[in-house]
């Protein structure tokens, strides 16, 4: 994946969300998903686990029966951050989760090909980077690191949310905020673990978008098990097996390196 010749990639666009980042797809996305599905096939048959992959599950008709009726489902994003991938930039990752019918993420695995870094977690058993348990932030924080999608720049609540983020930084005794763009949702969510003061926020909106279940199932498990915060933007549990659309726009998304940051933003927004 990391060594793929991007000049030779065939790109197409799908009907998914309202941004180009959510609509672009390449043969690498498709081949990656096929390989993952093949690898999970034996376990899926043995334990009656449904499969939901971003590239093979584009309609409600595809999604509704199996994942809502079976006890578990695999939730796979074979290449999150396709836009930075085709641009030859870091910020993309592979995401695989095992989700209970209730919507609870039980296993989360995220692989970053650029840095050869594997994050994984099992509910109740902690989170790991490769074989080392994640026990604290890698870097210090002199500002509140805010990981954001490019779409945040044109969010109608941009000014309001930016003000709340700045106030949060002041409340923490930090010197303002640092906006960090360029990654897909999976990397954005995981990067809150790298700093003691960081967050990733997607505000609720009415139009389809806001990421999908495959963007957040694995990362929710990993971030929670590492001691971070993962919820919707209102502080409610992420709905990771909804009966209708797989989009997350209705509740938004909030990841934070700790509960204090999350509670402050929830109260303000």
C-alpha cells in the first residue's frame, strides 16, 4: 500500500457524504478490502460474524440485514484517508473493528503504513502500540492540539467552535490552540493519544456525512482503552450499529485525550 505507484492509480468517485475526501476511491481501497475480507472469512463463518466494509457496503439495502441480525459484525475501512494517500502525504490508515450487535466496539485495530505503527485494543484489556501498552502521551502540550478534517474550515459553526476551543485551552493553562489538518478520520482520532491535551471534533449536521461507522468503530475502542475519550459531540455513546444510514452526522463526533477536555467542550457546545 505505502509503495503503490500513485501516478498509475485509477481513481473514481462514489456517492458518499458531501466532501471529496469521502467520495474518492482507488483500486488500492478495493484490493485492501478484498484481502481483509478474505483473511476474516474463516472466523466469520465459525462465529457467524457479519462483514461491513466501506467499499462493498454503499447502500442501506446492503447494510441493514446482516449487521443488525447477527451477534457481531466486522467494521472495516480498508484505506481511511484516501485523499492524502493519492496525494502522497501521510494521514491514511487501515481500520478494522469487531462490533457487537448493540453497537459496542469490542476489538479495534489500526495500522499506519507510513510509520509502520500498529495500534490495537480489546475491550477491558487495554490498548497497545505494537506490543507495548499505551500508558501515556508521547509528546508534551504547550497548546491544545486540535485535529480536524478539511471540511471543518467551512463548517458553519467554525467561529463558535474555535472560540470554545480557545477558551478550553485557556482553562487548561495552555497558550491557545494549534489546528492540525491533513489526515483522515482514523488518524485524527488516534492522534489525540499522542498529547496530554488534544481533541478531534466533528459537529452535528443535517446533511449526510460526518464520517461513517467504519471511521470510528476501531478508534473508539482503542482511544477508550488507552484512557482517552470517545463519544458523539453531545457526550452520548457513539451509535456504531444504527438501523439506517451508516453516516455519523446527526450526533457528530468528539475524541479527546482526557475527560476534562471533553466535558468542557460538551458543556460549551
